[in-house]
C-alpha cells in the first residue's frame, strides 16, 4: 500500500465516521446518550486501552518479522558474494559453471523472485538456480586439499544461504492469521459504535467531528501500519526491496572485471534461463 492510497483510506474512513457522528448528533439528547459521562468515559478507557495494548503487541511482533525478512535478505546477499569466491577454489571443470549459476541465482532473487514476492505468488516454490547449483556441485570430484576444503565450505555456505532465503520470504504470505484480523475489526466496530453514544447536540458540530475524527485517524493509521508490516515486500516507501542483492551483483561484476574473468551466465538480467 503506497502513501497516496493509505492517505485516501484515512480520509474516506474518517469522513464516514464523522458523517455518522454528525447524523446521530442531530437527534441526540443534550449531554449525550449517557446520563453519567464519567462512568461512560471510564468504560471507553477500558475499551481503548485493551485495543491499544493488543494492537501494539501485534505491531511489535509484525515489526520483528519485518526486520527478520530484512536481515535475511542482507545475509543472503552476503553469502552469495562469499560463495562466488569459494567457487574459484573448486575444480576448474565446475568452477565456471557454478560461478555463472550463482550469478543467475542472484539475478533471479533481485528479478523474478522479488516480483513474485511483491505479487504474493511465490508460495512454496524454490529458486531454480539453487537446484541447478546442487546438481552441479553433486558431480564435483574434489582432489586436492584446497578443493576439498572449498567443497566443504561451499556446502556450509549453501545451508546458510537457504536459511537466509527462508528468513527473507517467510512473511510473503502474511504473518497475521485471519481470526486475529477479524478480532481487530470487530473491536474497531465496537469502539466506533460506542463513540456514537457520545453524540451531543448541545456541543458544536466541530467539536463532535474532532471527537470522532481524532479517534478514527489514530485507529486507521495503526491498522494501516499493521497491513504494511504484514506484507513487507514490494515497491513503495519503507517496503523491502532487493537493494542488498543488487549491490552484491554490482560487486560481483567489479570483482570479475578486476581478476579478468569473462563469465557468460546462462540467464538474462532478471535470472530467467536463456
């Protein structure tokens, strides 16, 4: 959700609740529908406090998942750069092939895979270049101590890379279950209905609009923040983007240029096989 759409949602929801408040105010008794305003305010305080505590706790957990996805993307990009160096110590018969497939893996992460995360269509699919690298490394016959050490290091880095990828994509399908969303929306409806009983025709319309509008704006912004953390990948302000992997790709190109290696990856710039 971008800023313009979020602002539009806030404006429309606030306009709707304020209009409802002013409509109820036209027939409301003086002093609101509550005969004891202090007791009614105390009950509203309990409702608002319970809602804010629940929502704050959920936002904290959602932010933790958001940060885990960001850290996973950073770790995955770092490991890819490290594996490129490890590949150069493997047997010459497989080293160029692994280098090209590793570059394609990075391109696919920053390309088609990130687009799938944005669209929510990644699901449980694996990165095809990860599978190709497994088939390639399976046939490697490490002979020298250096090659055997590089082989062991490659396998360890592969496990770390796969775990980092899991951390990166685990929030793609949403981390907040449907029952929790239903609970939050029901509580929002209860608070809105309770606010209508504070309608008072003796107060000015602007005061009543401010009473309802301020509560609506705060609740709507918090709910939109929760929606943002529930789907952190994609484009827009604050969204997780493949910046780390794109930086790794630039570093890989620079490293290959410095050492004079001419590698032709078997994929296009988005990681699609040629």
